[in-house]
């Protein structure tokens, strides 16, 4: 949690510096982070989906083998595409998982313009994820 707070502080500091350099002009939409963002709650997911144009939400569990295999793939997606990757632990966010109909993990939901646009269940390869993201970019 402390590292999440520190990450937010660094992001806000960068935004303030950018705002000062551009004369206060608001960036739109925000540049996607190069690392997955850990989400805790529906409000945070909604804010993330609204702030970034394209968000790949990865509903996972620490005990899930396929989720662990998917981890380096979603990290690559976060680093190399315009999509923001949001990681949601279903054990810590059971109500959020139920709200989005997550019945198995991993479940990936792509949000485009703040709304769910695609759903992928189970292990996915990098090419499949890139294809889905490019279709909505």
C-alpha cells in the first residue's frame, strides 16, 4: 500500500510539473502508466477507466496458477501499449468481481471510453491481448 501511495505521489508530481511547463493546459486523456495499477474498489476502477481511454482490467487471485503465468504478459502490455493495465485481486474485491460477473480467474475486461467493451476468460497470449487492444484503440 505504501508503494501505491508513493506511485500516486510521483504521478501527481509529474502531472503538476507538466501543468507548469504547459501553462496549465490539461492533458487529455492521461498517458497510460507503464506498470499495472492495483485497484481496490469499484470507485477506483471507475476513476481509472474514466481517466485513461483504454483500460485492461485483470481480475486475478494470488493462488491462481494461470493468473501467475499471465502476470508477465500483462506487465508487457502495460509497458508497450497505450492501454492502462488495472490489476484487481478478486479475494480482496469480491463485490467488485461479482458486479462484473467474474466467475473464474483470470478474467480480463477491456474498458474503452469508460465502458466494458471486451471480456476474455482464462489464459491469453500476448498477441491475443494486443489484437483486442488495437481493435479498440
